[in-house]
C-alpha cells in the first residue's frame, strides 16, 4: 500500500486595511490549516492582525507571517529595489509585530512566507532571497520559510525551506508561475482547481500552460483568499483532497493536529 499523502493548505488572510475588507477570513479559517497573515506592509493593520490571530488560534490554524515590500498602494505586487540590510530589517520588524498579536492570542508565528513581488523576486534574486532569510533568522534561526520549489529563497533557507504549490495559478513548463499580467494566469473553476490539487498532493505533478506535466514537489498548497469565489474553491479543494485519502496537516510544528 502506498503511504498516505500529507499536505498543508495555506491561505493569505488579514489583507484588509482600516475600513476596507478583502476576502472572507472567517470562512477560510474553517478550511485551511495555515494562515499567511499580512503584517501591515502590503495590507493589514494592528486591529486586523490581532483579530486574525485570535480567529486562527481559536480555529487551530497555524499562523504564518506574510512579509512583503513596503507597498500598501500596490498591495505588495510592485518590485522595490531595497538595500539588502534594510530589507532584512523590515522582514524582522514584520515578523515581530505579528508575533506579538499571535502570542497574545495564545499561539505564535510558526513560519514565514513572502508576499507578491517579494516572493517572486526571491525566486531568482539571490541577494534579496538571502536578505529575507537573514531577516527571518534574526527573529528565529529555526523558523520555517515557505517558498517556490527550486527558488533562490529555498536554497538560502536550507533545511528550513518548505516548498509550496499554488492551487489557482497557472504554471510554465519550467515550473514557474505565469505572470499575473498574462491571460489565464489565475484559474477560477473550482472543480478544475480541486482536481489539480489532488494531482499535486498525490502525484507531485501539475499541468503547465503549454499542456505538459511538470514535477512540483510541495508540502503545502496555497489557495488565494482574494480570488473571486475563494471560499468555494478552498472548500472544494479540501473535500477533494480528503476524498482522495490525503491527510491535511500544517507543516509548521508537531503541535499542530490534523484537521
């Protein structure tokens, strides 16, 4: 008998700001096993960070710090040529801010995931990737870092690097994400996305945009909270994975139980 596949479902949450909200965090926290919480640089504010940590702790969902460039206006999706030491400092700052609220909620920051342009830059830019890792290490030398398989970020993170795949994003034949500027970069059909996620978890492959199979080894799958129909998509992904015999469990720490 083949071993049971184990996968984490992560989602970007807490991405409102002030009176503006984005996504249905409460519903998504009933589906995912890990929450990438915005730390105030691309979205989020102290009150939203506190509320999101409270809800995640109550739901038994692992809290991750989603660090980004200082880019509220662009939602962290614009590249910024930050001096490496400054970038490292800003990463440490964001983690520390979120961890304060996480600990007040009775949990802690269990991992780090870059957001948007910083995530994509750290795929190929060794200098920025190392700055992110330096910022994380300063906060905690044992904190896991979530990133794209084969990226400079995971190479810099070493044994702390955790590879992830994306449920609703198109892939190139090289195993990279198709730019959001390109047509069909984001998938929207829940049944199609769910079937892709089962293949990712069980077979370690995904169909690329040029209709070839690409090997993608991942311990976590990201379902985006700001995609239209995000809750329906996440629920269908969860159901499909469980029906396929896949165990859902947060990757960050042995204290997190299967859900």
